[in-house]
């Protein structure tokens, strides 16, 4: 019964978010080096910016990693409704299986999107999952960030989750590819922070 409630709630929430993000006025800037990547892209971003990023047009079919928690069941329905492919797992539960699933998605031609500082933070400090997946699938690693002209910010949440106000301006920046062989979490984090500063400047 509880599982069915989560399924219904996730479906309704997905429909609501889908309508909400369609109202946003989104500008996307993609670095020429990232635009030239034809396939196998790992999109790396920080928690808290997911809703704005959902308003951007994606390169192609995109797989996301969602935790095995009860909240993850709701997120799965939301992400599925929004047209994303869901792989279950996180750094705390089922991480190895989840990463294998993401690598399979990448090698089959999908993109993969990672909130790299999850699932519990600390905010803005990447973990290694996106790097591991990019290396295993020989994929390009692209830093991504967004900024909103007007948004509610959940200041007490660890991820400072941003909810763009309807019809607000949003910028999304895809930075230059991070060289995977030489990359480490600090390098990736710096690239995402740079993309965030660029997105804020474009507003």
C-alpha cells in the first residue's frame, strides 16, 4: 500500500514539475569543446540545481542515479515522468551496482547525469562516482551548472535547493570537458564552480 502511494505521489509530482519547468525562460551556453562531443557524456553538477537544469533541453536520452531509499521511489517516478532513464543506487546503498548500470547506459549511447556531491553532501564537494563512470565508459566529463534570476532557496537544506519561480530567467552552462585521465574530484569541483559563476554572470 505504501509503495503504491509513493508511486502515485511521484507520478503527480513529476507531472507538476514538468509543467513548472516549461514556464522557465532558459538560456543554455555550451562550450565548443563540449558541443563537439558526439556521445558518451557524463554531465556533472551539484545538488540543489536540479530543478533549473530540468528546464534545459538535453543532448539526448539521459540516465540518472537514484538512491534505494523510500524517497528514491518517489524520485524514480518523477524522473521517469520527465523522460529520464533511472538506475537505482547511491554511494551509501547499492553504489557498485548503480555505477555498473550507469556505465552500461553510457556504453549503449545514453548520457549520464550525476549530482556529484550527494547523496548527503557536504555541498559542493564532489565524490568519485562521475569520474569512475567516465573512465570506465571512456566518456567525456562535462561540468554543468545553472543560475536563476528569481528562486526560492531552501536555506536550511544541506544542498541549498533552488526552486526557480515560474516564468523566471534561467541560465545553464555546460563548461569545457574535464580531461578524464588526469581529473580528480577537486578538478571537477573547480570546473563546476566555474560553470556556476559563468551562469550567474550571464544573468
